[in-house]
C-alpha cells in the first residue's frame, strides 16, 4: 500500500504519462456541466452560445463523455437556441454530423436527427439540391437500420419527394430566367 508521501510522485507520473489532449478534456468537463446549467436556465448570451456551438462541432461525443444520442440532443438544443437568435447553424450541424460519423460510423442511426435538421436548414435557405442529398443519405441510413419496408420510411420518402420537386421547380424557374435575359 503506497504511503501518503508517495502520492505527489504518483500524480506527477500520471500527468507525465497522460496525453495533453486528455488532460485538457478533463479540464473541460466542469465548464460543460456549468454551461448546460446556464443553457437550461436561459442565461447564455449569444457569444457564449457561439463559443459552445463551435466547441461541440469540433470534438467527438466521447470527448465530452456523452453518448452519441446525448451529443446529438445537445447539438440540436444549441441549434434551436441559435436559430431563435437568428444565427446560422449549418456549419454546427455539418461539423456535429462529422463528429458523430467518426465516433459511431457513417451509417449510424444516431446521425438521423442531425441529418433531418440539416435538410430542414438547407430547405429553408432554398438550397434544395443540398437538402435532397442530405435527405437521400438519411433515407439510406434509415433503410439500413429499420428495413426497406418499415412504415417510418414513408415520411422520409415524402420529404425527399417534396424537396426533389422544389429543386426541380427552382431549376426550371432559373432556367426560364436565364433564357429570358
């Protein structure tokens, strides 16, 4: 059993053998719990919301000691709050999807809520081609997870069809404008 006097040497040894990134992550956990408390009480101002949105988009769920589902929920909450403030959230959602992909794999069902939100953002910005691409990917993941004939796919197919129609009609109207000029 180690003596109390050897404790500092053990701590120094642990610190020397622990990668710097891991020590940094240990230091970030208390601010994360603090920021979630502030977030839930509505006390986060816009610069702090942007800061945490950028932080979440650059680190995997496991770095925050969150499951991919918890991570996605936190990102979607940040996204909703930023949208309420009139801020763009596209980059946050793209980065978060990349982080979940690298943590859980490119066909993880945990990606579906992020992809759905990203498709909605693209649709609202009238970037229909991007929305269709994201919705196709989400449909493929959902089909792999639930099976090709699962009833939950009907809503996804409807959204994909509507986005495809909007994309086609926007291409047609831009082609008409070009031909008339």
